[in-house]
C-alpha cells in the first residue's frame, strides 16, 4: 500500500481577523482524525532496513535448499520494487530484511533455515533504484556485458588449457550431485592436526616412496579420495592481527610453533614475546633488516628498479618471507615459497603475517608457473644445490625468468672462502656461463656482512648459438616451456622468442602502466576467452570487474575491507578482479584451473601473480590462510569432473574463521552450495538469483564438530 502526502489547508481568510471557536474545533477534530488514519495505515507496513545492493531486473528469487515435493523450481515470486525517497548513504553495511509474521514473509522474503531446522541468515530484499543512482549496485553485468558470464566453447586462440599442455587427462565425468538434507561432519584425525595439508601430509603415500634424495617426500602426493573431514582450530585461536601490524607480530596461539625461534632466533627471523610471535624484519642474510637489504640490491644494480621495471619477484626458500613482506613498501609483489619441512610453519608464519607464500619444493617437478614471467628471482641462502645434476634446478629458474631478468643470489659461496664455498662458487660460475647468464655485479654489504651476486638472463639466442659446447642442451621443439602441471624437470634450456610479436621478446610496460594496458602480444586476429578479439576481451573483462567491485563488492556486501588482506581468485581468467582491487591493502592469489584457458601469462604480464591448480585436489597452503575467496563460475565446472562436497571442504580448510566466500555461478550450483555451507554453520549473508544466474555471499564461523573421524 502506497501512502500519499495529505495536506490540510487551514489558512485564514484575508478578511478574517479571528477564527470562531466552532471553526477551530472542527479543524482540530479533522486533524486528529487524519493523524489517526495515518498511524493506523502505518501499522500495515513492516519497517525494514534495505540494502544498497540492488538489481536492475527483478528483485529476489529464493532457492530453497530443501526442496518440497510437488513444487516446481521452489522459487518465490518476485516482489514489487519498494520505492525509496532518500538516496542511500554513500557507504552502508548490508542489513538483512527483518521479518516478524507469516504475512510479511509473503510480501518480502522468507527466512532461510538450516537443514537441521535452526535459523540461518536472512536473505536481503533487493531494491530497484537503477533510475535513481548514478552508479547502481550491480549483481550481474548488463546485457552488453552478458558474454562475460561464460567462456566460449570455441578454440581459444593462443590459450590451450594447462591440462592439454601438460598432457593430463581431465575429461568430464558424470558426477551424481550429493544433496542430503543433513551432513555428518567430523574433525580430521591426522598427525598434522590443525596444520593439515592433504596433498603434503599423505603419510601412506610418502611411506611408499622408493627414494627421497630429490625431496620427493616434500612434493604433492594427493590422496585418491579427497577428504571430507574438517580441520580443527588450534587451541586459543583468535582472529588474526590486521595488516600492516601483522607484518611485525601475530598471535602465538594461531601458529604455536617454536622450532624456528630456536633455530633462527639469533638471526632476527622470529621471536616469542608473551602471547605474540614477533618478526624483527631480519633473515639469515639481512639480520639488520630487510629494507636495507632490498635497497642494497637496487644499489648494486640500478636497472632492477623496484616497483617500476621489476614488479613480480620469485623468492626461493623464503623462510618467513620477510623479504617479500618488505618489498610491498617498494610496490613489488613477491611469490614466496618454501617446503613443509623440519623448519616447521615457515609458510604458515608468512601467510598469518599477511605475506604471499605457498608450500612448494624444488624437487623432481616443475613449479606451477608459466615460462618467462618473473622479473627477478631471489635466493637468500636457500641451500638449494643449484650446481648438481647438470644444473637441473637452476634450469627451472631459467624457464621461469623473463628474458633480461635478474637472478639475485645471496649465499656463503658468494663471499666466503671456505673450501666448500669456493668449490660451489666455481661450479656455479661455470654453470651460469654455460647458460649464457651474465654476472653483472658481485658485491659485499658492510652492514649485514654478506655478499650478493647478480646474474642477468640473455634477451636473444646469439650466445646459445655461439657456445663451443651445447651443455646444457637446448630443449626439443616439442618441449613446451609453459607445461607446468605435474611435469618432470628437464636438463635443458628453451630458446628465446625472436619475433617481436611473441610473448617474452619485449619487457612489459613499467608498473603501474602494465596493469591496464593489454599485452603487446595479444592479437586482434585471435579470439579471447569470451569470444571478442583478445585485446578487446582483456579490456571488457577489466571494465566489468572494476564496475562489479566498485558498485557491488565495495559497499553493498557489508565487507570490512580493513580486515581483508589475503585474497584468492579461484578462477581468475585475465586477473581483472585482482586488478580492480589494486588500491586496497590486499594481495590476490590468481588461480588458473588446469582445465581453463591458460591465461596466466597475461596475469603476470600486467604485474600480478598466480599459479595453476586442479580444484579436484587440495591447494598447497596451510589451513586458515585466506580472508576472502572469490569464485566466478568455477564450481559448476568443477563438479563435472569431481564431487563438489570435498571442494567446499577444501574451501573451508583454506578460509580463516570469519573469512568470506563470494560465488557467482548458475542457480542450480548456488542452491547446492548454500545447502552445504549452511550445514557447516556458515552465515549466509546474501543469496541472489536472476535469470538462472546466482550470487552467494557467505561468512565462515568458528564452528567445528566435536567428533573426530577414524585415523586417516
């Protein structure tokens, strides 16, 4: 019922000098009657707090996770838009619509319920204000952007899938969806406890290994059946300290490990201070602080130009990742990695601090990155035997390093004269010369008392062709340098591109110009992921995600972005979502699924980073390491190859308590996901559907089951 404004004209006649008593009585009586009518009518409308999250089309369609027999679709009819007189505040947290009676539920939305009968979060009412807002909140793209919802099924130009490049079978299977009314959750009963990483803690598979001399026991060995148990919380777990304070200290109870304190405390890695673990910013090679060391590297080679020419760095054997943590001050992104080994919790420390890192090892397999993407590779006393077995491990760095990029080696063979160090230095010098790497500087830092050697990779093939001995040899033409998923290391080098229109033949634009400009090697003659010419596809994707982030994610979901630091885009495509977040104090791990178009080189070219992954397996990170996960049309694709439930369990493992998950997918998948997350006691902040497409926004809680399963 819409109420108009009633106006009572009681102005005196110009000729009257006074009002009679009877006239006054009538006026007062009429006024009181009108007030009574207005108050009675007001009672018919339930007060509601409306979100600024709006749709250009119909308001809200609910998907009931527990279907009722005889109902087709189980969808509510959309309600009429409710007009709002005032513009919403510029920044307003999303508040669900309040509901009190059955009649009011029919007029607005029904309250969501958990499968076990408990009350869940309420679905918010959408407002139709497209005509009243300069920048309306957006759930889905408008008609002109609708092609961004789904990839084309045609040949995707220069981007075959990583699975195809790596010769891995990822054929679609017929997976029967499991949608029980209730789920029986149990805690994982594993030796790793609260630090469980399924593909790195597969004790049974590790025991069967024939050899461990190449660190095979630190590589991925995923269980045949993905676990569906939940990882427990450490005793006394608390919400992580926020960035940037977290770079210096974290809660001890969140990562209650002290081996590194015992091993490396004298080198300023990490110390225990009451209820905190503190990080003075030091490391084995920079005991007096990472920033001094970072500046020392740039002084040794000005051309490195942190945050301009050099934007994306790979840090090998990163320790607690202080090097990468302080490179943020120089506008540099660092992909840090270290194995899950006896130096327990290195990577877990890094992620708890808000610094990018993954658990990985240089063993028998290629690292999960494309070729020629890192501007700088750094190794500070990482104890990797680069010179043995034909330099196989250093040749992997050569695959990853951009032509003209730098390898910064800070280790005792560079500056000490012990017999073992001298022997290693001579072997490394011979190996790098044979690889055509040029040593551009070797210098010792008086403050830290350590030295660095800086090598530069060539930009063309002349040196390779002029070598007197082809050792290490050049890789065969059928060895794809971009094949990286479960591909064995090779003792060879790949030739460099000579065509100026091919990726790697030119250095990218300086940061930040490279973020927004389509790479020079994207051809208009080739179709992009969404069907447009590749450069236009790139631009359309970027504009789409800028609009979605600005008009929807920033204000309308009620996210406290100051509490968000570690973000993952589980299906990144061009990295547009990460690029749209560039002005926030966050970093984004861009993941390219192995059965999606291989666009990861584009992400690196624009100064962002990421890796390849198969979401039918566990991700190589510790539990509770991401604040926000974003999945755009991922789960509907994944469930064609494997069961959805273990994938959501993996999401639960990676996400911190009170962390958020944003899913954009088809309505069927959204319904299935909503059922599962409610059984996990997650808060459903928003569930939205429009034209068979949906959005689900949920927040994880601290709930854990009490019962543990049998020993894995």
